[in-house]
C-alpha cells in the first residue's frame, strides 16, 4: 500500500492498475487514476525497450526505441487528454515523422480550440509573415519558404472555404506577384467582378502576351456570320442556339460588304431572321459579313453603371483581453476538480462503427466496469 499526500491522493488499492482512491480529512471516494507518482524528473516513467532518452522533466514520461513511447486507448471516450492553464494542452515533436497525428474511425482526427490564440497552429521550417489585422485564426499555417497550408483530395475539393462573409481572401504585398494562380479550369457561379480583365495568349516566340477585354455598361451576347446577296437581297436566319439565350424583341445587326456596291441596310428583323438589302434598289450579288448583338435573356434587370462597393474591408479584430495573473492555488484545485468530474462521468461517448465490437478483444468490446473496493 502506497501513501500519497493527504491533500491530493491517499492510500487505496489499485486492482489491475485501473483505480486508486482519494482521501481527504479521513473521507474516501473513487478517484479515477491508474497510477499516481511524484518525482523531480518524471512522476511516472515507462520504457518499452532499452534506450537512453534525454532527461525530460515531465509528470509522465514514456520512451521507446522501436515502439511507441505512450499509447492511450478508449472504446468510447478520449484516448489521451491534456490540459494546461498557460501553455499547450498537448505538444508533440518528431525528428522525421509528424509532430502530432490524429486518427479516428468516425469522429475528428485532431481538433483544436482556443479563446485568444489560433485553434491549430502549424509551422513548417521557419515562421512565415504575419497577416495584418489577423492575430489568430481557427487554423493557422505558416512557413517562410514553403506553402503555409496544403489541401489534397482524390474525389472532393482539396480546400473548401465557406463563410457568411467572404469565403476566401488572397492577398500579396508584392506587385510583381499574384494573389492567386489557377492551373486548370475555373468555374464561377455568380458574378465575376474585377478592376481589369485580361486574356493571355502565347505568341510564336513563346512569350506570353496580354489582350484586354472590351467592357460594356450592359450585358450582351454577340454572334458573327457571312452571307451573299442574290439580286440585291438576302434573308439571314438567326442561329437557333443563339436565339435561345438572348432577348429578341430588340437586337442590333451590323453588316459590312465584301466588295463594291451601293451600300447595305438591314430590314424586317424578327425572332428568327433578318433581311439585308442593297441600297438604292441595287441588284448586285455581293458577299457580306454581319455581327449581331443582343441582351442576355438570363439577366432580368440591366442597370447601367450600377454602383458597387468592392472594398469589403475585413472586420476589425477584437481587442484581446489583458492576460490575467498566474492562477492561484484555489483556481488550480478548481481546474483539477473539473477534470476529475469529467473523468468520473466519462463525458459524452463517441459513436462507434457498428462492426467495431467484433474486431476488439473480448475484454475491450464493452466498457470496463470500475473495480469496486
């Protein structure tokens, strides 16, 4: 029988290393701890095979050469839980592998939450630049010379952004660089708004050259074609597919003769065709080209030179409350009591796959009952 400080832990049997008992002022109650220990370097030390780890000061230290240093397992609750007042609740480090890895059958592999700082912070190599006016985020990825965040998927989105404000904000302070680059097709369900829209074409010398888009205060579609007069007249039919997507109550036709003639005019415009005639009763058979411009049918309201605000300034970051003083002994005891209460009640069980029970050992396929004294 081992004796612990009566202020925190007292004597008690520990059947199968699963339980001990808490005693204070002569009163005993169940205190769900497998092993308790105190030490100047490590309160508890475990080793899977001979090795010489560095002296790590810790409450619990686990070491292994080829095997895991520490393993936590639970059928219906948290496998390993760490909490801290001022520092990280759980910290992982590795020379060649991942610092922290989370795996789950049906829940979240790894989650992070913070009141003042970022919920999850990942740094590769050296810390990258900070984002102006954004001291923290749900997930912060940073690197000086590597991608800050990488998302990949075989059959779904590599990165999916959703917000009731702005889905994605991409920014660069380098005028010679780009806020975004897309190598592949881009689909926009909505309105694309830009200060200037360009098209990039490859010249015969293999250089990339810029062509600028023509703009209009209204939304138009246009079509082009060619035809030929016969005895000074020609009936030109509209492309049926073009006619399906434009408003045909009013459209414009521009004709250009391909040879000398008295001039051309457009008459009898209908929803299916228009007529081209030579001026002054001419009877030539000159060829001509035409351009048709019509308003888009899918846009119901055209407003010329509509006002729009593209600044979309980010909300001002909330001021961080000043960090309070170090927690008192009473606050620490309250914090520990809350953890003990959560451990005793078991928290909220996680949903298990329906076939998981058959894959577990018999003594783990159902929650182990607490040993009774």
